[in-house]
C-alpha cells in the first residue's frame, strides 16, 4: 500500500502507474482485435453473419465454462503471476493469426480457436486484476484509481477501434493482430516491474492448513459460497441480474455492428473503425463524469441515470443510413457507452468498499459467470436474428433490449435509495467472513 503524498495518483504511485500503463495498453490491443477479427472473417474469409456472431461468442464463452472455478483458484494464488501468465498466453495466440495466414491455413475455425483460447486467458486475467487492484491502493485512493483506469481504458479503446479499421484498410486486417500482440508484451513488462508483492493467501501458508475463508470445502464448496453470497444479497442480486440482461442486449448489437455498417450502411473498413471509435468516446466522458454525477445525485440514483436514461438513445443506432445519417449511429452509441462506463465506475467503487479483499477473486468470478455468461448468448442471438430477419431488424431488436434491461434497476431497492451501501448488513450480531457478500464486477 502506498504512503499518501501530494499530487495525482499517477504521479505519486509508481506501482499503480505501471498497472495503469499495462492495462491501458492492453485495452488498446483488445479494441484493435474487436474490429480486426470480424473484419478478417468478413473480408478475408467471407464469413456469414452467424459465423461473425459465433466468433464474438467464442471470446466470451469461457466465462460460462471456467468462470466459477477460476474465482476459487485466484483466491488461492497470488494475483500478479496469474496476470503475467495470462498476458503471455494471449501474446502468443494473437501473434499466431498472421502466422497462420502466411502459412495458408487461416480459417474461421482457426479464428474461433484463437478467440476461445484468448477468452480463457482473459477470464484468469480479469478475475485476478479485479482482486489485485485494491491490494496496491489505499481505500481513499480507490475512487480516483477506478476513474483513471476506466477513463484511460475508454480512451485506449477509442484509439484502438479507430486504429483497427485504419490498419485493416491500409495493411490488411490480419496485420492488426501484430499490434495486439505487441500490447501484451508491454503489459508483461509493466506487470513485471511492479514492486508490490502480495502476501501469500491463507491456503498457501503451511501454518494454516484448513483456512476458514476462501475455498472452504474445496472447489465445489468455494463455488457454492460465491453463488450463495450473490443470491442472498439484494444489492448484488439486482446488479448481477441487470448486468446479465444488459450484456445480452449490448453484445447482441455489437456482434453484428461491423456487418451492419459494412453491408447495410455501405461503409469502408477505415470508416467503420472511425465510427466505432467515435462511439467509444462516450466512455471517456462517462468515466470522468461518474464521480460528479454520483456526488450530485448519490450513487444509487446515478446508477439509474447512467444505466437507464442514457440507454434510451440506443434506438438511434439501427436507424443509421449512408451520408449524414451515420451520425444517428454515433449519437446513440455515444450515449450508451457513456452510461455503461459511468455505471461501471460507480459499481467498481461499490464493490471495493463492500467486499472483503480476500473474497474479491471468487465473488468477481461468480458475478461474472452470470453477467458475462450472457455475452456469448447475446452474440449468438445477434447473429441468428441477423440471419433470420435481416441485420437492420436484428439491430433494432437488440438495441431496444438495452434500455429494457434498465427496468430491472427501476424495480429494485436501488430505485428507492440515494446511495448504494458501503458495507454489508449485519443480522443478529457479527457475521463470519465467508458469509460476507461482494459486489458484481
């Protein structure tokens, strides 16, 4: 943990600065890939709309398959080594795509394999990263740290999305994978230079062979505890169910937006990247406005504003047409992205205050199993609807689902209070650590 001095967090906290740089660079590469992979499938391999949706689904399917056990495993290990290994695996896999292309063996199947494997690495990395961040920041620094990480991630996404389209147009979509591989190298270097060393988890300490906290009862017991904590807490249950419904709709439209912009609106690859980058600019605005909105209205009311009110303009996106009509896509997407990122900043602060650090890994993965688990389903839904009803109709249906998901928040305790709680309620005296709930990710 740091000793507080004058100046901003990035200036005075070396380890956070390295973590921020590595994570921001990684987000840039991931954004390049989110444009480049569908463009490779559409332009190089003539993939169908359903196959493009399947490709997006493969990146998120590991949250359903290994998300729950990963949470228990991460709580039993030091988090930084997990992140290092995950970044190294992703580097090799993304670099393999242009290699396969040059060898003449690149196919939709190869892309699906890479998406599935890198998605598995991302499960380990994100679970460990979420649990690792509070260990290097003092509690009073965490709000600033969350805002800087989310804001920089959004800015990196803007640059990456624009670069992905421009790279595809200038040098070919396949070469965009080299840019992503390079970002994971930067992430590895930054993580490797962090000086902070975590204390070993209780399960790794010889003097505590039967810890009462994370993982009690083995893997199945640890998974069960995580699920019970989410189910029994009304705040966590609401946020997790909302995230699941919202992600289903968000990924439904995102999985086919490249197909929509290229085949329905008639845009070039470079223009697609620029438009998607412009939409993502809303994330920067949302990240840095989140604390002000929460301070003015309260964290619970701000969540409603961000996740419900700012989601309504999503219906503008599928109305986009060539020419000035593409601004409808930008306006709708900008508003949605601003709301989603601002909501994520508020929820991240809630999670870090509400949840004991020793449970963050398991509970992050448990909530992610539910909320991220709908992402591959949304991608498949987008592809299936696009194939059956047409891409524009599918865009209208999935975009409408974004504000509809916000109704879960409207009919929950969040709508009846000003601020989200800062600690779990205690019933009948003290509670054991394993009964303490955590927030969704």
